[in-house]
C-alpha cells in the first residue's frame, strides 16, 4: 500500500506513520512525502508477540495485585521519604535504580541517569509481601489503614541483579520503614539471601542503612537459631567463598554494624555513614560520655583510626563507582581466577624507576610513583589508604592481570612497619589469597618499629599475623627488594624464606639484620668511643659504614643466591609480567590440618 503525506512530514514522522498503518492493516506500507518519487519510509506488519490471541486477559484479581505491589513500592510513610533529600540520601528503590537500572524506583535517577557504568538490571526481588498482614488494609487480617504503620517488605529488600555484567545477590534496607530496623520477616529474607549465595557461589552486595534490631518487636528473631545471630554465622561461611561487599548509607548501630565488619570490603559515604556498637544515646547512658554519631563512628574514625572502612565515597553515585571498579579485580567465587583486562602501558615509563629510587636508604620517595611505572595505567586501586599508611595495599593490573600489591611507603616514617600497617597488610594478603589474586611485595623497610608504645599497640601480635598471612598464602608471590630490607621486615614482606616464586633485587637493594647506622652503633660503639680525635672517629665510622653496606649489598645477596636475580629497573615491569604469567597456575600445598591458630 502506498500512502502520501504532506510536504512538512519529517523522516521520523513518516516512519512512525508507516509502522502504525502496517500493524493496523496487516499489510506492507510505503509512505511518500509530498510529490517525492521514492518512499520516505517503508514498514511491514510487526510479528505478533504470541501466535494466537484468544481474547483472555487480566481480571480485577490481577489488577488488585498490581495495585498492592505499587503500594509496596512506595516504601514507608511519606513523611520519612520527605526527609531523605535533606539527609543527602536516596529512597531505597531509587538506590536500586542507581545500582542496577530498571524501573523499580519511584522517581529517582532511573536507568538513564544512574551512572556511566550503565547498570543492566534488577533480575527479581524476593519477599515484597513480607509483613503484609501487619499494615496493608487488603491483607486477610488487615485493619483500618494507618499511614504510620506502613512496613512494606518489613523494611528490607532482597533479590538478584546484574551489576557490571556480573550476577549478584543483594540486600538493601528501607530507611523509611522504622529507620531500616530489622524484624522477624526482614531477618528471614536476609538469611535466605545469604543461604542462596552459599548455593549459587555468586557475590553479595549489602546496601546497609539500618538502626539495628527492632527492639519493640524482638521476640522471634533476636536469639533464635534462625535469627539475627545467624547473619554472622552465614557471613563466616561466605567469607572467602564469595566476595561480600558492603556499602553504608546511614548510621548502622549494634547488630547492623557487624555486617560491614564481616564483609570483605566496606565502603562508607561522607556525611551520611556511621557504624558503632551502640548509639550516642546508649554510650552516654552506659559511660556518661557525650559524643556525636560522626565522632563516635563516622567515616574518618573508621578510615583513619579503626581501619574498618576500606573506602570512603563522596556520595551515593561515587560509592557505586568505587564498587564497580573494585569488583573488576575479583572473581565470582573462590577457586576461580579473577578477570583479566586488556593490557595498558603504565602511566609513566619504567625507564624512570632507577632515578626515582634514591641511593641513600634514608631519603624518601613515594611508592605510588613506583606503581605508576609498574602497573597498567589507571589500574591502581588502593584500599585503606588513610590507615596504617606505612604500608600501601592496593589492587592493580600488570599486563592486564589483577595483582594485589603490598608495598612499604618510605614517605611515612621511612616505611617502618607499625602495628596498624601490619594488621592492614595481613588482612589484605588473606583476602587476596582467598580470591586467587597473586601478590606483589615491594620491600623498602627498616623493619618492624621498636618502642614502648608499639609494644602496647601489639606490634608482636600484629606482626605475627602479617608473617602468618604471608606464610600461608598459596597464590603466586613475587617479591622485589627495591631498596632496604632490614630485620624481620624481609620476613613479613615475602622474603626468600616465605616460598615466593621469585625474589628480585634492584641495584639499590640491601638485605641485612639492621641498617648501617644501627649496626655500627650495636657492634662498634665502644671502639669508636675510644677514639679521641673527632676527625679520626668520623673517618673510621665512615669506613665501617661502607664496609657494612658492602656486606648487605644486593650483589652480595645475589652472589650467595639469597635473591634470584638483580634486574635493571627499567625492565622490572616486563620481568614481573613474565614471572606472573609463568607461575599463574602454580600449585602449593599446606600441611593437612583443620586450620592454623594465628588469624
């Protein structure tokens, strides 16, 4: 059929007319604009969605159900939703739109604006009708409707989604329902989600915004076998089996605060997140201390002092962005290799490594600058950067391969290992080993710090944990002595005794029980004190220092096969890439035992 339309019709309008007529008439249609000899658009009838139409469709029964679902999707009382923008946070279903896209929200960012990560969809949700009898007038036992009694889904959303091309389980608190508190039906949903993750072996996202257990409804879920306590039992079973990632969107108190602590990775959001064993009101009641929530357990506290926060986001969109990058370094479950990416050259040329590292062991340089010359560009992803800053723990890629980096940081107290840094490194090594992420140690340390305060801070206990993690890790390990490796620092940093696949030295490297200054003071103090002439003493001290440095020089260590190879610094990236590739499938056995007793 040929159809003519006026001169003013656009190509899009002609196409729309052609398709509408073709579907309506069941025939091919050509649309001509004005007196044109060629058609502006053609269309054939669309294929029917179903082969046959028997005239049946939804009744009031389905329409009523859809109305109930729409009501559930609105969340808690409107007055609590109205407060969210002032708190800088999204309504929970708009948050799911941000993370997964789709149309589950009620006016939030949605698919188009969610993020540049192009979320791909909420697969399904479980338990929308949880606690339906407690509030909805259509429920079989429903009473007169009261807006204040709304508890849709019992304040907790669970389900499955596709996130950055990966299938994940998720849970998300609805803060508009009694401040995201946990009660019997919501607890049941949470537990089922965890138990399903144990079956599927897929990662879990916890989007937390909970004030803790619902105290006035605690019967039936607090201390039961299948109550809140089972959360942490399941967390423990999932730990090291599938990645567990938690993002905090509000003040998570008491029991709610343990989920982020049990997670492999915890993200807090500035101006919004907090976690603490008790609320400020409870703290005042128990101890008399008056303190604000942010000072008690805000992002700064947990990023800088407790080390419980791995990452701190600026806002909700940034939190999603951080997790979307983090998950690219992780496999779906234990036993799988982490995904590789396309190789990129490093940000700066490896040719500059030799000049970057000072010859003097006491002069500082930033190990981030070294990583910029070793790792694929834009691939360095640091965790806990404000905690235990004497060691840098980060994911990166070398030749497209995910690698976990444990690097001493000479700009922070000369790279000496303090208790917090040792603890941070131990936990990072343990996590990398659980998820088959090979380890790269960049060693430049005077060793473990000494002194009364670090002893009180458990330097021996936390140092033990770092050494234990290094000893027990069965993933491929490469160690580079970039400069000084003194004392037990070389043990903790994957030295020759700790079964690395290779120990590589740079020409600036030194390995010894202690540095030259300490050694001379320990061994020759009395002899030097006996020299009265200051010039003679200084000359003799310099001779001893040079003699000692010759003994600990990396060439001596290579001569004695303490290290496997000395590598020209400009070739270090290529050397590491080749070694990680060669040892990618190495197998290591640990003694047959239930588990160690250190961690």
